[in-house]
C-alpha cells in the first residue's frame, strides 16, 4: 500500500505553509505536490518527504501519548 504525500500531510494536520517551511519551498509548490498526480499542475513531492514526515508522526504520537496520560491522571484526581 502506497501512502501519498497529501494523505500523510492531511493526517498530520500540516498546512502548505508548514510543509513549505520544513522543505524550504514555496507554499504553492507544496499545494501542487498535494494535487492528484494526473492533474496538469501536479509537482513531485519534495525529496525525502517520507522520512521527514515519519519523524514528525513519531514526535506527534509521543506528544499524544503524553497528553492521554495527563488527561487520565487529571480525570482520576
């Protein structure tokens, strides 16, 4: 199963501006990379996007685990 750049960015709630800053690109370039590959305006996602976004997913998952622990602790007080 192949996961697209757009799907990953959506699941991580990353905007074109966020992604542009991470990859040193213009937001419009990122928007084009999020298009359907069959679209005339489509551009390839930035090189190395899979590893970069995997690292962000890992960080966010740790933050969510901490948040869940904090909420559970708060609820039991």
